[in-house]
């Protein structure tokens, strides 16, 4: 799914600045061993390297690494790009000083399994930093609009935007963390119309592309999804000419 479209293009256009914000919130600094889980094209891994950290960018979709390598080379930093599953990270216990994820880990289908892996590879006293779309924010509502049209999720899968619920993440991490700091923020997307938002995501965003691909044999459902996404975009744009997409930043210390 994530190899379809052009996620690196979308990340650069819409969300690249969220990565540096997560790095600052997590206090990433020089000589720390940092793992970026579900790193995509590196919008958190590269800023972490710029902050002086020794960074591994791990993702289940290595097709995204080429754009990340180009960006890292352009800004003059070294990042190790390694294929890995967020639910079965290929690293030893307590291997990292900080483990972060910017809009990536939230798409691992089994939330508790992914949270357990985060905790396993973070050293005691280390930092976990997560940035996720909220359920009630614009992207959360986009996923809700696509859900009736999308193929069934894997057994036991939970909706990605649940990672944007502070209560949900606190429950996943449980007593294994302390000093939890969380807050909601927004990022603005500029689109002229709801239809232009829809068409952009149809062209570049893997989950939207996959949903439409599943409807190829039912053109009437394609039309219905087209209308639902355009209406969602128009509703959001009516508030002030930009789409404000809400996300949660949560940082915690591993006990």
C-alpha cells in the first residue's frame, strides 16, 4: 500500500515540518542512539540526525528509502535505512536511547504488539516520542469516510487514528512509562476545493489509493467515495480556506 502513489512527495508537501517538531518535543540530541519506527522517507529521522543523533530509520516499505537517502545526502547527514516490521522490530532489548515515530507507527494494525516493541527496544530512562493523527481531526475523519468503502482490515486490527487518543496510548504503554507529556496541535493543508484535496490524496496517499483500487469493479461506489471525500474537504475548507489537520504529540520516559 505505502509503495503506491508517492508518499515522499506528499510528506514533503504537507507534513515535513512535523518531524522536526517531534524531534524537539522528544529532546533528541547529540550522540543519542535513536530509532525512527515506520520512518517512511525520513521526515523525523533526518531532523534527528541533524540534531546530532545516531539514527536508524526502520520501515516495512523500503521503497520509501530512496527519497529519504536523497534528502539526507542533500542536508549532509548519515541515517541507516533498514527494513523492519513495527510489530517485530529486528533490534535487541534496550538498544536505543530514544524511539520515535511520526505518523508511521499508527498504521501498524495490532496496537498493543507495536507498543510492546517500542518499549522493548527503548532503554530504561530512554524516551518514546509519538506523533499521530487524532480520531476527531481531519485525517481521522477522512479514514472514517473511507471505512465503508475499504476492504476489511486484518483480524484484530485497530483503527490507525486511535494512536491519536491520549487515553488509548497511555493504556497501551501502561505502567512501563512515566512522565507522560501530551498535547494536540494542527497542521494546515492548502487546497482550493474539497475536490482538489480528494484528487491529491487519490494520486499520492497509499491508503486512499488502496481504497479506490478495491472499488475498481464497482464504479458507482467510486462515485460515492468521490462525493464523500470532496464533501469532507469542502466542509473543512469552509472554516477559513485551509484544512486544519489535528495531531497528537505524546512523549514519555521508559521506566
